[in-house]
C-alpha cells in the first residue's frame, strides 16, 4: 500500500479585536515556503464581535476570512470549511486538488463563558476524513487569570464531552486518528515573580520557566491530556505585550509573561518541523504562534467519488459538456451540481456558473453521465476549473 505524506500548517492567534494586518505573508510562510504545504488551519480568538460588526459579517464575509482567502487563493488553496462562534474563528484551507479526498466534513461549537451561555470562551472544531483517515482540529479559548488553571482543565473536558459528530465512526473529538488542539489556552507561569520571568526571557534561559508552566505541570496529572504532545517552547512567552510594540505589559497591571498560545497534537506519530512565534506582528497583546507537521499514513482512499471529463477548450455550444463517472453505490442527490470556477477561486461558493446534475430514472444503469453548461459559460475556456459539488460538499 502506498504512503501519503501530508504537510499541515497550523496557526493560532488571539487578535484582540484588531483589524487584520495588511500583509500576513510571513505568518503563512508564503515568502519562504516550498509550496508543499497541503493544508492551512487557522484558529483565531477575540475576532471583533461587536453587534454591528457581527451583523455586517452575516451579510458579508468577515475581514479575517477575506484576508486569509486573498493571501492563499493565488497559491491554489481553497477554504474548505469555517466555523465562527462570537469572537472565535476556525478556517480550514486545502490545495484544490485535494478536495475530492476530504470527506465527511462537520463543525461543532461549545460555549463555556458564563456557565455555558456566552460564546466568548469555549471551543470550535472541524473534523473530516483526509484520504480515509479521520482528523479533528479544535480551536479553544479557555478562561483567563493565574488562579483558573483547574477551571481551564474543566472547560477543556467539557468541550470534549459536548462535541459529538453525526454519522461518523469517530463520533467524539478524541475518537479521531489525529487531533490537533490549539488556541489561547491561557495557561500561566506559576510561583516565579515578574523579575525572574523577565530575566529568564532576556537571557534566553526559557527552560527554567518550562517546569512552572501550568500546562506542562498538568500533563503529569490530568488524564484528559494523555496522548497529547507538544514541541519544546523555544520561543518567548507570547502574552502579554503592549499593543504596537515588542514590550511586555507596562500598564499598571503589569501582567506576567506567559505561553498562553499553544499548539498540541494527539495520537498518530508525526514530524513537527517548527514551533514558533511571530514577533513582527504587533496589532494585538498576543503574538501569533505557528507550527508545521508532516503526517505520513497509508492511503485508504485514493480514488475520487466523482471523476470529471471536460474538453480543454469550449468554442461552441456543442463543446460545453461535462461528463462524469461516479463510484459504485455512490449516493446521488437531487441537489448535486457541477460548477465552473475561475483559476484561484477562494471557496466552494465562489463559482461563476453551475448546472444541476440531478439523477434521472434513465441514469440508474449508466456508468457515465453528462451535463451541458449554459451558453454564458462557453467562452470562459482556459480561465476556469470545473468541479462538482459531489466532491466539494463532501457529504
């Protein structure tokens, strides 16, 4: 059985209600990348969720999603799914040619703020099968403040218990082959005073702080953390900075620096290529954190559910035909459609035109089917990709 190596780039950032920066190229690694990243997973916390801003986001795509799509779509990445809960946002991007092999996509949200009523804290997740292997991405924003370490663990357990997915062999978060857990987890550095912590940072002796990090301490006693792994914290604590600077909190509160922003994984062994912060971004009191992983696993699914056959150029009406085959026992739907997309499209709703691909009674015994595009689409040849909702809606 052939092996598949998939590279996943994960980013977490508490953006502090700020507007997106003009350029996120370095955050995404697009300036130094080799083009081999297969998926980008972006988890944000404290996205502006004022009432007037949220109403605008309902009518239009939110600004953070737009910035990410604008940066990634020229490189062939498509927004596969997203989930928003108040100030929390989870975005999942993949190379467009992987879309036929991402299936069973579902999302979930869990509120833990104000006893489960308010969505300023909690978790948002997305799960899917990638080439037949189940993966879950969980973005959390846990309670703040030094004294709430136990509450953070309780909320994490509550999120895991409440997040259940329908019709899947992996019904809960921890049932998946691979789990990525990330976000503003809000764990702090205990016992050591401000001067000791800052001295360790200034003298690059970060290892002296690791044993006092609440999350590291919890790994030895909390059963819910069994199987979770994290790379070494070789970057400076990512909280709390004066906005617009690289200086730790100089306000009257003088909050102690901490590694609040984390990325962990569970189960399948994988290679972690780096685990780092991005000090150049100063719009928030947190610094973004990113990591790249390579997952290597045997192919369980290497054939698309639907295979499309389209002429390279459409110059007249008779050319505007898309033929397709479906695998045996594929569950056709009256809502199936085939869409035309511009090269560099951003998400599955970003089509130029589409045509229904409903199954007729006469189709049941056919191995190959076809649909004809409308006249307005005929002369868009060479500018468009053709995809079917069979592959994109992934149900």
